């Protein structure tokens, strides 16, 4: 039903063909059959098979599958089996990690059904919530969950917690009045929203929307979209296309050259295939997957549950964190910040005892349970020094005049005393006297104005201000009161948030607050945590902006208040259109669309709704923004390490390609024996094992010291400086190995000896490549024990394939002392030249 909040309640009931007596049971059943159950459309869960299949959906894996197929087609079964094994291993590692994450959240994904009280056939009865229909009359009280969207017919001291839907941090007072049609969702005081809960009072309401027709259902529709690819996924797909084009061109060139050398079509094909294998870093997908999986384990120790493996590196490339306010930046608990008593604004410790006594006696909550505002008053009384138990024993409540939205105050009577709390203007109008220290005297007009001015000052600081009064008799308990003072409260920032935001600023990560709360509250929190908040933009202001103005506003403003789900989604989409890598935090149902459409959606583990968690890529288990920053640091470490081993593997492959290419071209012009520098199985060995272990060890590098001080954009795996390093190191190694290849050819060495020398030289020169990569990050191979171990393992495996019977499979022969001396000279010379280049030319690139 459209704009039901703008109609009188009797017109709403008439439009729904119902009344205060509710629907008949037969009519309810007919509507249930016609409109369906009151439940969200459940998306089919991701099956294990789908999770496994998703691991193979990228171009790089397709290239490897093609390489394996070609190997089997031409009888190179060892090559085909090795490549196929890598593909399967990569799929298994990714599957296990993502399947575990899905299982750990399985319980959260199940919707819990409950019962509610309705009027059917003129009688109250309990029914399952999923059987509710439009026109049902429901009865709700404190503690009940709201089962559907409703229009209030009657409310008595009713307040709801709508934070999961609107972001409002404090309970919202409800009434049966009529509103304008244009009132935003967060301000519909005569409506109840499915997914929220009653925190105070009772109310009678008529159901106006169920299932997918509720505000909750509308949000669920927007969540049912596929997640966007992560920066790394986009890069690997782009990189795979470039590799495919380069390999295709190079293979064609080499095939033609070898054909003209009269090698023969089959042999020419195998030479070309060798080059293709050299160009493709077969181990890259597996190393990326394993590194991400190791990062997931580390993040779990930092209270972060990763649901989608590919999301790990997204944190490392994040440029904007769009966060909600309540509970993420703040403590999600009201605290008294300032009090006004005895004519001055002061702290709790300097307040008046009676002020805190009135607040305590007028509150039903305790420190752990109850209304958030009342819990804050109880905590303030305790912090002042009152004994909560003794005070309540000394002042047992004998009569209560409950809070009313029209009176805006409540009163309790106890042992001949009256205690009153409520809105400042309402309570102050009943006060004729004021407590000033130890004396009570008549209140002057000047003092009354001073109190009202203090209320305005506290409200300007976004404090929720309550007024407290009392009298030492119980006759006419709301007349001739003594003003005790004011208490101003706020959900304060978490103590660690200011430093966390400063760390983000230092890292070049922009923090944007997007909240459904009031602008003053948002500004107060933003100021306290160090965010740029000169101007707060509201949802209403966004509604009237054209596209150009909206883009400029999103670019220049960091705090958005009174925002509804559609606004938040629009802001996130615009940030991504502007080229930002956006992480979005959220806990409520209202956050789900933005979580799903972000580069990385981060749900809150404690107060997060099931819908938000389902839409997220990872879950922060302590609901703390500082934990997000810690996870971002880990994401940057992983991103850095991915950059390292991509650079390392591409450098190695470039060296391999160049030595094969140079050798093929040179044989066109030199009267030397025709020898392929590296066979296909040798190239696979280098790419998968000799490269693989060090690459995996690079993925375990510790974070560099300045990792959260780098402000450069991190949306590319290989930047200009890394590309230069790859080309320079790859060319140097390719040239060095080619020179040794020519030298050995001119000596008349047998093909097996030449191939063994080039094969072993390639493995040894990996040390030079590794040190070059580490120098780019102001690190060294000597600081990573895993890397040193990996280098040792690679060298040991190389000795195994040279000096054991395995040399038959690899086409190698044992090397003598002179061979090792030549290789040592190549390693030393290349290392020295590379070091000198790194210390000079790299600094100006």
C-alpha cells in the first residue's frame, strides 16, 4: 500500500478492507493463498559444486587448460599431467577455503520464524509470522520483533529500535498521527518496519505490507545481484589476455623460424610449445590462491572472517572505506557526556547527587539490559558514586505516570517523594524552584533562560538532553517541582577510532561516514574522530542534486547523514564509477545493497543482521572499525606479496622466453648445431617447482615498516617501476643465459650438456630476481626465513634431477666442477651488475 503513513488510520483500514476486529480466518487464508507467505524470497544456497566450479572461471586457468590439452594431444603426457595437477590443486585450495567460510555462516543464513499476536474473527490469537497478510491487526509490546510493515492504529509509550533499517542510533518514539507523503523512511513515526523491534510500550497496528512488499523485501531485491570482480580478478583476466596474445605471436614467429631451419613441422611445433610454456606462469593462479588462503588464516586471528577468498587482496587495494557510524565508529551504547547543575556545565564527577538520584529512580533498566538511554543514566549514577541497589531499596516505586509522547516526560512516586525526567522544555515548565548546592530556592527568569541556553548548547554538540526534577512530597507530583539539572548523552566514539582513521589518512585511504542518524550527531562524531566535516550532506539534499553536482559532492564530502538505503547504494556506485576501490561496512538490513555492490562488503559480526552477512565478503567479529584498519594492513601485505611474486614469476618467464627466442633467431645466421636451450619439461619444472617454492615464500613476507604510509594508488599489480624492473632483470638474465648458450655451442658440447647448463643457470639466477624484487620494497631475501628455505629446496631439487636417475625424465646429465665454476661466474657477474643498476638507474625511474 503506497503512502499509507500520509493517510488517517481509519482510511488505511478501509482501504485494506479490515477493522479493529481484524480479518476473519477465512479471509486471511484467501489472502495468504493469493499474495503468498510473509517471508523473503530465499535465494538458493551456493552448492559445493558451484563453489568448486567458480575456482576455474578465469582466463588464466583457460590458458593452462589449453596448454594441458595440447600436451596430451602431442604425446607429452608428463607435461599434461603436471599442468593438470596445478589446475586441480588451485581449485581445491580455493574451494576448501570458501566452503569453510560458507559453513561457518550457515546458521546465520537461516531465517528464524517466530509467532505474533493478531486479531482474527474478533479474537486475539498467536499465529506464525509467515501466515500474516495485509489487513491483519497485530498487537506488539516491548521486546517483540516487528513481523511486517504496519501502520500504527494506537500507541502507548511506544518506542522501536530501527537501527538495522535506518541507522538511527536511539529508540524512535511512535504514534498514530498522520504524516506528509514526502516524509523519509527514518522519520515515519506512525509506521513499524519489518525487521525492527519494540523496545518500550505497546501498540496496535494494521499490516500494510508482507514478504517482498515490505521495505525489508525491497532491500532484499537489490541484494540479489552478483558481486563485482575484485581488482586482482580484473587484473589477472587482463594479464591473461595479454599473455595469450604475446604467446600466440611468439609461437607463430618461432614456428616459422624453426620451419625454415628445416627442423620439421613436428619438431618446430615442440619448440614453439616450449616457448609457450616458458611464457605462461603456470604456477601463478595456485600461488595467488595459496597466498590468499594463508592471509585468511592471519585475518581470522585478527577477528576477521573472510567469506570470499578473492576479497582478501581487495582490502590491500582499497582507496575508500565507506563506514556507518553507530557501533562501528561508536560504542553502540549511550553514555552521559556532560551535566548541568548548580548553574554550570560540568562532568559527572562534579555534578549534584540529586541529579543522578532522579535519573536512577526514573529508570527501569540496569547496566546490561533495558532502554539505552536509561542504561546510560544508571551508569552515570554509578560513576558518580551512588550505590544502585541501595538507592532503589531506599526509594521503591509506589506509583508511576508513564512517559507519553504528548507529555514527553514520566514521573515516579516513592516514599513521599516525586521524581520527574523528560524533555527539558516540558519538565522545566513545571519547575518553580532550583537546587543550588545544598539549598533550594525560587527559580528566577534569568536562571530559567540560562538553563534553556545550556540545553541549546548541549544539543548543538549532538547530545540528547534530558531534564530532571523532584519534590519532597507526593501530592500533585508534577507541580511546583525543584529543578535538579540536565544530563546530556551520546553514543561516543570508540577510543581507538581516532588513531585508526589517522592511519587510514596516512595510507591514502579516504574514510567516508554514511549514516541514517541526524546531521548534528554525525558531525559531532566526525569532529571527535578527526574526519573532515565542515559540511554535512543529508539525503534530502542528495535527492535534489543533478548528476554533475552529485558527483562533485561525493568527491569532496566525507560525511553523509539522514541517508536511506538507496542513497547509500548510489554513493557507493558513484565512488566505484570514479575509479575508487570501495570497501563498505554495514550491519543492518539497510546496508545490504551497498555491501553487495561494493568492491568488498564488510558486515559486523555481533550486531549484524543475517541479510547484511549474506551480502558481505567478510565479517568483522568485534564490530570495530579499528579491526577493519588492521585487516586492511594485512590486505596490503598480501597485495604487496602478490605484486612481488607476480613480478618474480614474470621476470623468470621473460628470461626463459628471451633465451629460447634469441637461440632460435641466432641459429638462422650461425652455422651451429640446432639445439633447443630448454625442453618443455625443464621449463615446466622451473615454472612450477623452482619458481613455485620461492614465489610461495614471497607470499609469506612480513609487512614492510611503511606499509600504511604509502599513499599511491594500488589498483594495478604491476606499476611502471615494477615493469621496468621486470624488463631489465628479464633481459639481463635472458642475455646472460644466451651468451652462455652460444659459448657452449661453439665449444661443441652435446645438446644434453648445453640444456642442463641453461636449465641449472635459470634456477640459480632466480636468486638475482628474488633480490631485485625485494629491493623494490626496501626488503631483502635474508629477512625471510621461508624464502631462504625455499631457495635451498629449489637448489636441492635441481641437484636431484641432475645427479639421480630422474635425469632421464628431464633430459639432464651430471655437471662437472668446471661447469659449476662457469655457472658461479654467471651468477656473480649478473648479481653485481643488477645491484649496480638497482642503486643507480632504478632511483630515477
